[in-house]
């Protein structure tokens, strides 16, 4: 079911404002670049030149433009007009071989989209953590994707030991265990924007009966989250070493469940 603009306006306002500093607080950070490279490896593995791919919650468009430079056709959507402006500007500067098609559209309103069928879809860096009904997302996407198409998502992990250690060391025990103990929270004190934190098993259940989970890995097992950027800047060689460890162990059972981000690959049934 589509949501009207009034219900989505608080989230739109939040992300319009966040767009102005998104590069500074995440995209351009050492940690942010490490996280994105992990996702890009997965995107390159799944999507090939000539594929038609749908991106939801595209943000400032880095992933869509990356795929465009590799010959993938991307239709990219975000509820924030400012994010879409920045995404289009980035595409104009890079001039990828296949420029993405950017458009303002909330994930909750995918049922209004009259395109496809697509060869695959993806959503990066926790955009789907801001969507309450993943079952509805799965149902709407199923209509837009070919059978056998793959849907890659990157969402917040629940059990993150490196975060627990970080905040305990800084004398903040409540913050240390907040992800593990709370299935939802508010974003940066904004009471109108709820961040949902479902477990992997819960996500997989909500994506049924249209999608089945076929592969998963973690990112940010040994590399700290972006709020530890000052540490990453002080010890770049150590962070590089941790990033290599992350890449090697991110697919291992149990260990992959201790990541800041979980990367899940679904197949359209």
C-alpha cells in the first residue's frame, strides 16, 4: 500500500538535511570507503554489463554510478529530493558509460512504479532499516523482478562486539548494548524517524514467500564503525590490515553475525 506524502514527510525532511553532511560523516571517511568496497565486490559479482537493475534508497548515487561505469543499467530511487539532486550531480561529473536514471520515489510507494521487469535489485547501507514493513517491500519487488533475479541488501547488524567494546571503553554501557537489546530506535534524536533493527532470520522470514536467502556475509567485524573515524585516521595501516581480515572472514558462519553491516543476497522465487 502506498503512503501519502504527509506520512512520509518527516523521513523526507530528515534525509534532505542528512544529505548535506552525508559525505563528511560517512561516504568520504576511511571506514565508509572500506564498507562500500565490500558491497561493491558483491554488486560486481551479481550484476553484469547489460543488466537492468533497480536500486531503492539510492542516497547520493555512488553505487548506481559505480555500476553505470561497468555497463549496468540502473534505475535508482530515493524519497529525498536533495539526495536525488546530489546523485544526479555525481553522475554528471563522473559521466559513466551507462548513466543511471534517478527519480524521487519512496520505497513504501514501489507499488506505483510501472517499469521492469528488472534483472535484479539492491539497497545499500541501511535504507531498509527505515522501512517498517519489509514484507510489503518484498511483495512489491516481486512484481518488478524477473524470476531468479537477485536482490542484495545491506542492513545494520544486531550483535556487534567491536561496537560493544568501543562504547564500554568510553564509559557508555547503555549505548554499547543498544543494538542487541532494542529492535528499534530513533535516528539522531528524531522522534519521527524510527530505525528498525530486525535479525537476519526475521528479515528472511519477512521476504517470504517471494524471495529466499541464498547468501550472506558481514562487513565491519574487525573494522570499527564510522564514529571511530578518528582512530582509523591515526592508524591507517592497522585499519587496512583489519579490512583484509574482514574480507577473509566475512562469509564465515557465526563470525559473519558479529558485523556492523549484514549483506544479504536473496533470489526471486
